[in-house]
């Protein structure tokens, strides 16, 4: 039987390369009755901030050709309620759980991690969201500057010994440079990409379909952009790269592995079918056999 395990370094091994992207499974328990988490490689929670956030007013999501736009604005319950009400459930899952961390300042990011660390509940690690394009303060302002990326990563590295993954934005001049800054700061891995800046409006009225106007585009429309960025990042750093952006099928997963991704995250496709990750993970051995690939390692980076 094909070995699908993926090693991400620092002793972290995933049972397969298929993870669930931040935001698309909420806090995790919303879809618990629909699937067996133990069949997934990992799960990333929605982004958690220090204080509760209502997010942006509606409408904050709309469908587009081959994708969707969103401007949620980091709506979440805040880290105190998260640690009390949701973390015990997540810590009991038989898959690698990463808490997505958001903040408006370096101190806020650090305080969120410190709160989770105090809970003493077992998780795999953290994904640091420095790439959200639709919040007023924080997020992307850290992700467009190599200096700020390195400073923030270094501060968070000092706050935890758990796995630290930094989520990168495509909305930058040189994503490879940002990835290198995260590596210098002590990141164990980088994930790429977050959403691409987009917009939609009603041509008859000129009214934006998403209240903020500018928002984040995801889904299969951005897959070619994501592949190009993962290709660049995987050549720029020596740490693992987790790829995402428009993955809808087992063929898409293999595309990302071939450009250098160690693992992948599935996002927008979950809104159509929350079981899509399980389906893809189950199809992966058969597809590798079909293309006569003994395993993932034999094809990783082969597009280079």
C-alpha cells in the first residue's frame, strides 16, 4: 500500500498531505458529524484574535466565476472563549491541529499564543496569519515587509516550542523574500497562498457585492497563481512549504506536490462538499499508481 505520510520536520508527521484550510471548517466542531477527522492529514482553525471580533458587516461573501470573494474581517470569539469552549474538542481529534493566529500588533499575536500555551492542551502548532487582505489593521501589513515578517516570527518563536507555520500572501512584490524572512525568524514551515485581492459589483447600480469593496478571491480561479507562488517559495527556502489555492481534486494535489509543496490545504472546495478532503486523500494512492509514482517523495519538486 502506498505510504502517504508526510514529514514536516521537528518530529511532526502527517498521516497524509491533505489538510483543511483556515476558516473553512470554523472551529472544527461545526462539521464533526459529517466526517472522520482521523482520515485528514491536519486541520487549521479559523483565525483567533486576542479579543472577540464581529468582523465586517454583511454582505461579506459572494460567488464569482470559478471562485468566491470574502471579507469576513477575522470574525471570531476571541482567544479566552476559544480556549475554554473549543480547544478541548480540537485537542481530542486524531489529526494534526493548527490554531490560526491573528492580531493587530506583534503583542496581540504573542498574547494569543501565550493563552493557548497556558491551556496545556495538546495541539500540533500554529499557523500565523500575516496575509489577510481585508482587515483594517494587522494581517497583511506584517506580510508585505520582510523586516516585519522576520520580527514577528522571531517574537512568536520565543513564545512557543510548538510547530510554527507562517501563512504568506500573493499580494506582494517578492513572495520568496517574505518566505526567507519567515525562515530567518524561526518558522518551521510556510503556507502559501492566502487569497488574491479582488472585487465584484453590480453593473446596474455600482454597488459592491461585498461590503468592503476590496476583498479576497479564492477558489479554482486562483490555482495557477497559487502554483506559481508555491513554485517560487519552494526554491527560496529550505523549510517545508504547504500549498493551497483552488485545490479541487486529487490531480490538483499532485500539481502542488510537483512544484515543491510538502503538504496541501483545501479551502473553498469545502463549502461545496465538506468531505472533499477525505475523498481526495482516499483517491491519492490510486492516482499515484495510475501515473506510476511509487510515492509522494518520488514526484515532489519534479516540476523543477
